[in-house]
C-alpha cells in the first residue's frame, strides 16, 4: 500500500513537533534533574560577637542600630574609675619595688667589697639572694602595671572589623560582663553563599565551578565560584538510643527525598547597587 505525497506532508509536521517536544523534554529533564542548581540558597556573613574584656557599668554607647563602623571605631565605654585607681596603685607598687631593688643592689655590692673577716660568706650569699628576690618582685610589679594599663585601655571597646552593627540592645547603665557578647557586627568583607544541593547533584560539582546567583526579588545576577563542599550532614533517622545503641527508624518510605548537602560559594565581586543582607534566599546555578 503506497502512501501518497499529500499524506507525507500531513504526517511530517506532526512527527517534527513530536521530536522537538521530546528533545525539549530531555533538555528540561537534564536541566532540572541532573544539572547542579538549587533554589535553596542562603546569603551568609561572618557575625562578630563583641564582648568586653573587663567588667563594669556601661557609661556611653557611641553607636546606633544598623550603623556602619570601621575597624578601630569606639563602640561603647565601661566605667573606668576603678581601673584608673588600679593603675595608680600599680604605678606606686612599681616605684616601691624599684626603690627596694636599688637598696638591695647597693647592699649586695657593699657586702661583696668587704673582707670575709668582717662579713661572713653566708651574709654575702644572703645579700645576693635578697637582690634576686627584689628583682623578681620588681618584675612582678611591672607585669601588674602592664595588666592595669591594659585593663584601663579595654574599658573602651572598639570595632574589630569593618561592618554593620545589628540588633543593638546595649544601653548606658547596663552592666557589661567579661566574655559576654554585648554587640554584634556583621563583617562587610565576609559575605558568601551557602547552596543546599540535592545529594544526587553533588557528584557533578567541583571546586572552582562558576556560580550564577540570583537573589529573590531582583533581576541582578551575582557571580561566584564553588569554594568547598561539606563532608558531613546529620542523620536524623539514626539517633542514639539507650546504652549507646543505634535507634533505627523501622519505617521506610517508598518515595525517598534527596538529602541536601551544603556547598559554600564565594562571591567574586560584592554588588554596589544591591542591599545585601545575611539570610537572604537565592537561586544558584553552577557551570563547569
């Protein structure tokens, strides 16, 4: 049975459309299933929790919430009266120990010059030991003076990095405790992106791969590259049971959801026209 030319002309467009549709489906399948991309991306930054090195009442706060600060700028100040008095006491102690050292040094010299018939060797040795003890007390006093000077300097807390003050709650009159964070500063030079990629796509990711980062709500694309890939995530279905035995979940779903593996992406150039905020969500596409 022969097929006429007119029938070919009718069937051929349909076959072409079917082939094009299959090709598009294959490309879409490869793009959405196999290619490394994710909508689960987060902008991150290093947050410096600034804690005072000394205790005391906060007498002044020089910053405001969301203010930009430079490294070395004063943030707040702690009442320094107690530390000023400690410094004066340390200086007086140094002066006393220095005078005692000079006295012991002079005594030791005189005893070494006197004949042993007048002063025994034991007295000379005791004078040397007294001199050594005076030197040690003087060095200890100098150390205490240095510590008192440092404590007084630390009553003024300064910014360790360039960045923005965030969620400022500190007020004059608050009591600052040593080692307890009082101010948080977001380091402006530390922005990076965490992309949570499905585990079946991690095998296609290599260090140095170029990344296109699209922030939610903007049409701007940031450029970056893969810096590292995490080597471990928590197993929520296998907590420790009693007696340190594995507590394995007996249920198992037929549909398995792929685990998300964190991939750290360095932003090549920080944008000047975008207000970048730690915690923003983004879509990430990787290119080899």
